[in-house]
C-alpha cells in the first residue's frame, strides 16, 4: 500500500480515504486535496496505472479488489493506461495552490499528465 504517513487516522479509515481519492482521480482526471494526501494518492495511483498497462484478467481482478466501481476500472484499463504505454512512470502531477483559508493547510491539485 502507500507510504508510511498516518495522516491522523486509523488504518482502515486512511486506506479507505486514499482508495476513494484514487477512484475520484481516475474518474475525473484531477482532485484538489492537501499536499500530503496528494503525495500518498499519487503513489497509489501510479501503481495501479502501471498494473493496468498490462491488460490481463489477473490484473483487472487485482484492480477490482481495490477500486469498487466497475466503470472506473474499465476506464482505467481502456482509456487511461493505453495513453501511458510508452512512459515508464510519472503519470501524475502535483501543483501546489497555496494555503487553505480555514486552517492554512497547504493545498494542491493532483492531476493525470
């Protein structure tokens, strides 16, 4: 799974949140979140894009274990991964957008390249 940042949450909650953000990233192409969460989601998303580049039934089942929406898995294997076949990593970009108004947390946009 992703790195060692705990993000102030229990393990189950943290993994569920990161998978949800990864699924939203694959659905919409970009998300706005804190920099720390963006770095964690980037790690997880890039692993699944690399997995999807080899479109076997085993890899599709592995992706379905983590991504609960079938249409997102289909989009990952049919639309997203083929764009990156000639690329060896670096599928996402983090753009810092400054502090959040309420608590001054550093915000960022995570998007697919």
